[in-house]
């Protein structure tokens, strides 16, 4: 009898008790709106911003309604608007091209490499087309950030980092999201902190932070931020910037603060699970692991591998066989988008672009979630099932 995995790939951990207690305190006093404070009180949202700025080593932080909203706000704060082109990854999640489209801008997709990072040769070829790059650290894989920043700095291209999958990660010891001018994060349930929905934006640029703050819907209450831009930055910005309401509220911030304190331990727990899978799938003929660059401190809450030589119909059969044994693999190569796995050619609001290398990589790419509710022995079992079916289908 073949072994079958019975765990649930979408089951998160419960919200920690101190976070539940903090949420109940907010509900008891009733001041859920971030600017609803009593004399001398600093809101949970403002405290979260201060703590996240410190966590990333950034001067400023703004908490907002979602990761996608943070990305759109970042574009607006750099004054990207209708008709502007924005460079971005050909392989990313739909909210990234969606944020670009939401400000009327046009995505220019850059190819992905076999190791799932932006192809710097393709970026070099396209860099003259835009003044902003929205770089998505898709599935937690960091591109050579030194090379990328050198290329963008030389071309005068500003970098917005989508860190939905790299919260807690670092490049050469510097927090992911702080190499570019703006870093954006998500606190949606499937990311590294869980408030259901939510987003964070960090920058060291006071004007950018002032614009983002006004955009998020601060009214004239921006002095209630403690990790915000200095008041004098707002003199003109407060009148020149539209209010595109998308604040975070104190209930979510209350849930997030205790989780942020636990984040380093959680990152280690994810990486332990990741390494069990990596070890279990090393040296399987036909199965390629993703190579990791030395300067990268990753946080892997998911796992990817490729079966580059397996024919398409064999691959589909392999996916069905692993699913029958309880292992849910996501495939970015299907003809139609399923669940979260849409692809550049499913984003028909953007001009169609030829990305042969990305198409080739995605056709062989398999992806799975690693929720912390999985034990290390669960991960070893998942690896055994994948290895067994990969060998049977090779
Ligand atoms: C989840 C996600 C986002 C957006 O986050 P939301 O909070 O869901 O809006 C952006 N980029 C990537 C790669 C994501 O996975």
C-alpha cells in the first residue's frame, strides 16, 4: 500500500493567545479606527508601524489595508500614473500586475530564470522602457540584489520591492524590502503574519512616506504616526495628494504586534521544514531543486521544484498521482489559471508579451505550501511521496 499524506495544505496556525487578548482589549474600548485615540494614547496601528520600521531597519513605515494596496500606493507615491510603463516580473502573483493596472500604468514583463528570480539580462535589455521597476520576490527567491540595484541605479530606475513572500528574509544581512526605495509587505492569511488582510510599506524617503500617508487616507491627522515623515514634509503634500482611503485598523494591528515579536522563530520553523523537503528531494533523477545564492537569508513558507524533462502529459499524470496521495502541488503550466496560479498570458488587461523562457520554466514548475501546522515528519513524508511518484513517472 502506498503511503498517503492526510494533512491540510491551507490550515494556518491559530492566532497566538496574546494577540487574541490584544484584539479583545481593542474591541472592549471600541476605538478601532487608527486615528480614534484618547489624550496621550498611541494607537495599536501606530505602534505596529514603529515596530515594523525597527524590524526592517527602515526610517518610516505605513500600515494599510492590503499588500496589493501597498503596491498601488507605492506606485502613486512615486507619481506613476496613466500610460506610464512599469517593469515587473513575468512570474508573480496577480496583485502585482493588478496594482500596476490600478493606477492606469502598463506592465512590462521581465523573464524569470530557472532559479525563479528575475533574469538580469532581460532586465538590462528592457530597462530603458520605464523609470520604475516593481520587483516581486516571488515565492521568497531573492535575485542578486547587488547586481540588480547597480543596474537600476545606473539607469535611474527606482525599485519598489514586493516582499509578500520575503518578510523576515535578508540579502547580505540587510532586510528584504530595504534595498529599493519602497518595500511592500502583506499580512494576508497566507503570508508570514496573519491578520486576514493587511499590508505594510517601508521607506527611508520622507517625501515618499508623506505622500503614501496622505494617499492611505490620513486626513490631516498624520502627526498621530510615530514612524511617519516629519510634519514639515507635509506642507504641500497634504494639499497636493488625493485621499485614496486604505488604512489599517487597530484590531488588525493588535493581532499583528504579538505575531511580529514571534516572527524570527516562525521563520526558523519554516526553514526547517523547507530543508527537510530539500534533503528528501536531493539526487532524484529528473527533479531539479532551486539553487539559492550565498548572500540570501531566505524564509521559505513554500517549496518549489522543477521536472524539466518530463513530458506534459506525464507531468499532469504525476500531479494527479501525488494529489491522490494527499500532496497538493500547484502547477503554473496549466492551460487555464486555477486558484492562485494565473500567468502573464492570463492578465489580458496588459498588452500581450512574448516570454518564451518564463513559459518554459513555468511549464515544469511545481509549488507547494508549507504551513507551520505541518511537522518535520509530515514534511519528510511529503518528500517521500513526491520522490516516489517522480521516479515512477520519469
Ligand atoms: C499575496 C501577494 C500580494 C498581495 O497581497 P494581498 O495582501 O493579498 O493584497 C502581492 N504579491 C505577491 C507575490 C503575493 O503573493
